[in-house]
């Protein structure tokens, strides 16, 4: 079944003997199994398995293979993630949301069949967002009234919801623009603002990209066809949002470029020179954004393996760099950026090719590591907070999965700035 979640433009650049594919994993706070791993540079992490296959959270068991996705994390250590539970109703077939339920490490946030603000959830996307107040935003499908059996193809409306309210749904009119169909995963900030990409206007089939826009819960802030800094937007990534209210997204523009934009300006475009490297191709994946307004993104700066992760001011890491004794041979886009300009990303290395989760200075975890007594066989993109704590989902070689929290060892966790 084709996923009906947001399909955003992507020029993801993965160069390696093979690409680091992210596999699924799962959630629930489990007994606190810990391992300490010291890297060659002496900077390791202390690991805690906070959820795993078979755990019970809020009365729901965490299932086995399949259904694990990237996690979200705030500075208080609150973790939210999607996981399939055999105890929850199956989602609508056409939702494309893989029958997920949404959990924290000790509660069920939402599941198929729940009624929120009079809407019965029929499908849940796997990319929840969380802010510093613990408020959670989720992309979902839902129907009015009584839950409808799974074999029916109509999933109802698409929308963005919290634990107890629907923020926006298809059919809403934001300014003069009526939301008509699927949306992207949401981003939310500490002031309760939410931003997402969505389809608007009359609902022809197939939905043309010319009816795609970036929305807050109140208005459209950018759309395909807009001209920003002389560039005509032709496709939009999912947006990101910080506590200053700044919105950032990637967009393609004619004839064949990709840039990183705000609703009013272009931040980065091909030809810019950053860290001594002239950018050639910029990834169309969602850029990362912190509260200082720094962005992080993947770009190619020369032919072949000239690929790196940049901010608008610096080159942070590139193929060929050595981190914790591992020479990087491929890069995926960054999955988080904190206020200290620390990033977390997936990268390939070694012969035979393998991959792991890295920061600019550390190897966080890799295929073949033993965590909680089990061997890691797959890794999902990781979350990172301002304290340097990293959370990620992992597959194990025995077919089970877990959510793992990695804290910098030896008291190196960064204290919050006041």
C-alpha cells in the first residue's frame, strides 16, 4: 500500500559501497539495562534500553519486527515514538501509517480507535514531535463518530492533533486556502506553534505539486509558485520551526536547483561557498534548525565523494573524515541539530561496508555493537537534545527491537543554559 504521508522532494546524497539503510525499532521503559562503551578518543556513552519488544506500556505490548521509526526527544529527557502493538486496533488500510500507536516511555499517547475531540483515529504517522513542555503533535487520519473496521479504504480526514485536541484537519480554511488532502509530519515549538506542509485548493487527482504549501495552524506562509529571493519554488520539504518562530524548509527551484528557504528569504543555494567549499547540489531533505537560527543540511561540493554536512557558516563533517577511528565513506542528512551546533547523523564506514550513528566528534553506536546484551543489526536516525543526550531505535540480530538512550559518559553531558 502506498504511504499517504507527506511525499517530499529529496535529493538525498548517499555515497558508499552500500547505503546505510535505517531499519525499524521499538519502545517502553525496560528495567534500565546499561552498557558503557569507550571509543578510541576516550569519549563514550552510557546506554539505557528505555523500551523494547515485549514491554507493556499503558496496557499495550510493544510488538516485534516492523513498526519502529525515528524518535523525538526534548531537553527534559522525555521521549516519544511510534510502535506497532498487537493489542491496539489495526489502522485503516489506506492511511499508509503502518498501524502505529504513539508512546512515551511510560504512557500511550494515542492509538487507532482513540477518540480525540470527537474524532476517531484511523491511522497514525510515525513522526511525532515534542516540545519542552511535553506537548506532542502527531499527523493522523480520523473519522467523525464510531470507529470503522480496517478493511474499509476510506480513512476519513487528515490532520494534526495533540493528546486532546485537533489542531487542523482537511476541510479547514486557513486564510483563503482550503486544506484538501494529506499533510507532512508536524514541527512544534515551546509556544504551541505548529507548522506543516499540506495540499490545498480543489482536489483534482493526481494532486499537483502546484497546490502544495507550508502552513501554520492559522495561515499559509509559503507555497509552490512563490518567488523568494528571485527563485520560484517548485517543490517543498517538510518544514522545521524553532522557538523564535522561524520556519525553514528546502525547495527545488527552476531550472534544476535546490535551496534552503524561510518564507521570506533564501539561506543557502548552489554556488554559495561555505568552509571553503562551493556548494553544487543541496539535499532536498528537511533541514535541521536550532533556536539560534543555525541550520544543518547535506550537500555535494565537488564531483565524486565531495559530500558533507554544513551549517550556513561552516562545514561540519565530510566524506573522508575520520571520527573515533572510523573513516567516513557515506553520509545521510543530519537528523538533529542542537543549540551548541552539535549534529547527529548516520554514516557508512569500513570494509566490508557497515554504518553507525555519529556526531562530529563521536561514534554513538554502530552495527555489531552489543547493547543490553543484544547485537545491533539495524539503526534508525537519532534524536539529539541540547544536553548532548541521543536517543535512537535499533534492530537486534534476534529479531527484537529497542529504543536506546545514549548519554555522554564521564559527566560530559552539557548543562542547560539559563
